[in-house]
C-alpha cells in the first residue's frame, strides 16, 4: 500500500458512494412522482406527513418495501455515510502503511464522526 494507491481507492469510494446515493434518491423521487401524480399541491400550508420513517430500522424497512420516502431517506443516509467510510478507509490504509501518526489522527476523527452521528440519531 502506498499513498497514491490509497488516494485512488478513497477517490473511487467517494465517487461510488455519491453516485449510488444519487441513484437511490433519484429512484425514490421517481417513485414519489408516480405515486403522487394526482396530488393537489397547496403551498399556503405546511403539514408534516405522519408515518414517515424516522429511525434507521424504519428507513430500511420502508426502502425495502420500495416506498418513496424510505428510498429518498436511504439515499441521504448513504450520502452522509460516504465521508465516514472515507475516514474509515483512511484508518485502514494508514495502518497498512504503518503510518502510526496518521492512523491515530484518522481514528480520532472517525471516533468523533461516529459519536456525533450517534448523538444526533
């Protein structure tokens, strides 16, 4: 493992994560448009929709059932997870390079990211 190879792998991970997230959100948007094609739009009043999944389990179940809101939320979760996976890959890559300073710094950054995401959930 060298720095250039690690950079290429991280770049590919970021590209794949963003493209997959975009495809899932796009599919969810298309399903939403098909399901709500005849819905009347009222921009004067906002009303939160009951039954929209708000937990990881609910989002995964909704996406597995091919519900539009679940698909869109799954794509957004994947988009949020992409940079976290990038930092995790950096930890592994630096570990394989035996660059202990960067392993330590990357592990601290990963811990902060995971802690922040778990606190927000």
